[in-house]
C-alpha cells in the first residue's frame, strides 16, 4: 500500500481532482487546508473568524489531499489523472504530488483504491 500526498495550488480544481480519483476507484481521502512557507511570507493571512461581513481577506492557502492506495500502478494512475486537470506539476504554482510505501496500516479497508 502507498500513501499519496497531493498539495493542490488552485483549490478551485479540488472537486475535479477528487472526481477523477473517484473514477479510478478511490473511495476516501483526507482533505486539509494548508499553506507553505513561501506563501506565508507573501501574504498576510486573516483567520476567517476575524473576517466579518463584507470584509475582504486574502486567501493564501493550498489544499492538501492524503489518500492510501493499494499499489504503485494506482499511484501513477492518480498522478496522470491529476495532471490532466492541473497541467504539468513541474510548472510553477501548480502543485506537489508525492507518494511513499507504507509498512504498517490499520483501519483502512483493502478495497481502497485497488490497482
């Protein structure tokens, strides 16, 4: 089994990425609002609890998705599906996709993202 971590630069593409992964058989994912050091330095973040009414706040975050899949073939299928939506992830401000093998897993049904 493998862990995929995908940091999506354009959060407007999140639903498209999740739908593409669902078509591959991914049935669950953890989604986290996140930011990186570079963005943290570039913009002033105003927590939403302090933004009232029509107050504008600059959005400076990303969306990070974690998903566990059965094999390396599924990792590559997710990467291909992702780049059809985001374009080449080697391009600036597109995202970061990484995966690594897992040695201990408990609590995840074996049917998650079979390859």
